[in-house]
């Protein structure tokens, strides 16, 4: 995890708005309202925090308790990874099916 000094102001703001732990994740809609930024911008900043700055940020997708949070232990890490690995598997199957599909124009 990089020190806070290496983050820009937007990244610091989002990181400060994220709760520690999976118990009360902060929904994207709430982050948008608190910052005044678009969904896309907030998601982009969260992506930078994870990919570039290696911040342990997870997302919970179970309604109504969905949102982003700072991962604090290995159990939370596994809970954050489960939907991502499932999505990767589904996307891989979809890509394989498209790749193998016969096209009408092929002779």
C-alpha cells in the first residue's frame, strides 16, 4: 500500500470516504453525491487506487448492503475476490463461445 502522500487530491478524497471493513460498504451513488463527481469518474478513481496505488479496496454486490470498502483482513479479501473471479470465468466462457461461433458469411 502506497503512502497517502503519493495520492492525488481526488484519490485521497475517495479513500477517506471509504469505510474500513465489509460491514457497511459505501454505495457508488453515495460516493457520487458526496463528491459531486460522475459515476464514471468515481469508478475510475477507485480503479486507479486499486491498480496503480495497490489500495486494498473491495466491493460488495449484495443488495441492499452493496458498495465499496477498504479490505481489512483475509476473509474480506476472499469475499471481494469471489465475484471478480466468477465474472472472469463467465467472461472467458462468453469470449470462447463468440470465438467458436459459426458466422453466416463464412464459406
